[in-house]
C-alpha cells in the first residue's frame, strides 16, 4: 500500500429510541429552554410530570349515594323500570323505545306492554309488571286472546303479592270473556287454577273446590298432578276451618257445663287476682265425655256438652303437711277415688311397706297411710275430718251447707284448686287442731 493511510470514517451512532404507549401518553416535555436537552434530562422531567399527574388522580372523589345511582340507572333506557315523563332533553334512544312501546294500534301497544310485563315478572318485579299489564289492557286490544293473557298474567302477579281479591276480579273477567265468545270457549286452565288459589286463601272452600273440579275436567288437564295437590290443600284447609269453628261453638257450652258441675258439688269458688300457674286445671273426666269428631259439620253438630251432674270431675289438689311446712300437688285427683288411694301413691302403707320410699323430710318415718289423718277447712272456718276410705265427691258433698235452698258454706275451690291438711295421728294432730281453733276464734 503506497502513501499515508487515511482513517476510515465511522458512521455516527444513532440515539436510542424511546417508545411511549398510546394508551398511557407521557406528559409533555418542558420546551421553554433554548438549550438542547439530553436524554437523561428529558426522562427525569417526564418522571416528575407523571408523579404530579398521579398525585392529582389520588384526590378524593365525590361519593355517589344510592338514590343518585338509582336515578342514573333509571335514566339509562336499557335499565328503565318505567317510561319516564317528558323532558326538554333530546334522547333519541329513549324516543325510539317510547315509539316501540306506544306506536301502533291497540293490539300492538298492548302486546308491547305484555312483553315488558313478562320481563318484569321474570325479575319478580310484580308491582311494576302489574302496571305494565294494566297499561296493556288500557290500550284497548281487540284480540280476545291478548286481553285474556294480560288479565291472566296480572292475576299471576297478584297471587305472588297475595292480593287475592284482585286475583278473583281478573280471573272472573277471563271466565266471562270465555263464556261470551261466539261460540263460547273454555277458559284457560291457569285462570281457574289461580281462581282456586285465591278462593282457598280467602277460605271460600266450596267455591275453590268447584274451580278445581272445572279446571281439572278441561281437555288435557285430568292427568296433571297440580290439581290433585291443590285439592288436597283445599280439603285440609276446609277441614281445619270447620274444626276451628266447631271448637269455638263447643267451648262456651263446655265451660258452662263445668261451672254448673262445680256448683252442683257444693264447692265455694274463690278466684284471686294473681292465681298460680296450673298446667292441669279442673276438668271433666275425658272418659266420661262423649267423643264426637269436629268435622264434618253434619257429624260435629251431634255433640252435646257433658252432663254436669253425672260426669265425674278431676281436681288438682294440694296436700299440706303443716308440721313440716311441706306439701304435695296431686294433679289429677279423680272425685271417684279416695284419700287412701291417693296417699298410697305418696307414702308407704305401713312401717313395713318397702314398695314406696319414705319422704326425705320424714326423718322419723311417721308418714305412712294408716298413721295419717286428713282434714278439710270450709269457707266458714269449719274444720272437718275426712274419711280416708270414702270418695272425694262424698267428702265434698258432706262438707256443703245449704240454708233456704242457698249454699252458705262448703269446701273452698281457690283458683281451681282444692286443699287438704294431712297430719300424723296422735299428739301432734291434737296440738295442731287446738292451735287452729285458737287462731280462728281469735284467742
């Protein structure tokens, strides 16, 4: 190679390309300075600008209340629950929807409202659906089938809302439309079904059963289980209603007979303002009361209240042991049983009897049947010794005192309970009787 070698010229290195996403544009650079800006300075300035923008975005935003959110939704045609009132603002989508809903003849308008009501019904917006179906009917459709469908669908909404009077009004109109057709046609099964539901809810049982019978006899309905299920519900409801009514009829008659039975026994009735709780009140012996079913009425009406003189009574009875400040409550003291029988279930018959345990408080083992005496106190403060072997009814009968055909004294029935005093025979018995008389006579 001759001559001096010339240096090879190298091409200038290109500056690196900075790519910025169009979805998130970088802040504009500050270009006020005339001096050239290198790449690092540019990146630093962009970072500061982005930080400032981020801080601005972090400012608290105004909260939106539920009412404001609902208004915003309601102003959006797709989500509107009802057609809004006229406004000065142009809303081409809304005008199109209104045109779809209201334009056309009566049948077209009614069909639009029916479809809108069906959508609301599917959303369980029953009140709004009723309004839509009503608007459809108000449009005056001439198609009988369309009118029937609107009435039937509105009835379905009212069934869901338990507006049973409105259900009957619509289903009756449907049945009338079917009967007035030329020629007459059968009403839709759903109308009769909903009519039966409403009649059942209103406790019009016979009318409900009639609607079920007519509906189940329509073509194609005889094998559908829905009618049988509904009939069973109506039958049960009717039976319960009849039984409830019969109980209401019987109760005052029964109570009057019970009151007459107490009077016939010669008991003195005293009721206090705050009686004790008594889960087993005075009553007739159920075995002495004729059992007559509460339904059907043709059978139930044969029931008669118990005879107050001959039907036995069962009394809740207190046995008081004053020497130990203890007591027992016999919940069912049948008046045709004796004190021996009742005491035998509480205490041993004798000191040798091991079939019944001794009372925990009877440490001396004195309370056994043959060692006990029973006393009754009358309203007049008479103290009467009761024979343990005779029936309770006889004890009550012997205690009553009648003068001039009027009861003047007898054993007290206080708040529906009888009370008798049980004492250990002998010394303690005599001491208690003497003390009772001193208190009674004010000595």
